[in-house]
C-alpha cells in the first residue's frame, strides 16, 4: 500500500475513533447501561454516575484532539501512540 493511501487510512481512522470517543461512550451508556454505566444501574439509572461523567469527559476530550491530529498525524505521533497504548492497557485491565 502506498504511503499516501496509508496516511489517508490513518486520517480516516483518527476521525472515526475521535467521533466514537466523543459520542459513542454516552450513547452506549444509554443503549446498554448494564455494560457501560458504572455505578447505579436501576430505577435511577437515568442519572449518570460521577464516574461515567468523568470517563465521558476524558474520552470526549481525547476524541477532539484525535480529530485535530488527523490533519497532521506526524506532528501528533505521541498523542496517537498514547491513545493506542492506553487503550491496550485499559482493555487488558478491564477485560
């Protein structure tokens, strides 16, 4: 695959992951609360926990910066690698 195609694919992935981080976690909390809403799940589960709001805030912020990084991935390599490795670690601990 030529470098220009790889760069384009990376840019698309960064935007998609950024959008998932911005909108996906909250959406999954509504659609599948038992899997995504930490804390109280029950009659009052429409009130998000403080932990969930913190996670949404952190990931939404990271999502915005990933979208910004998609314009020039080489200049934001450390942010991209942080996202990759922190997600691997998070998955390893949570899984």
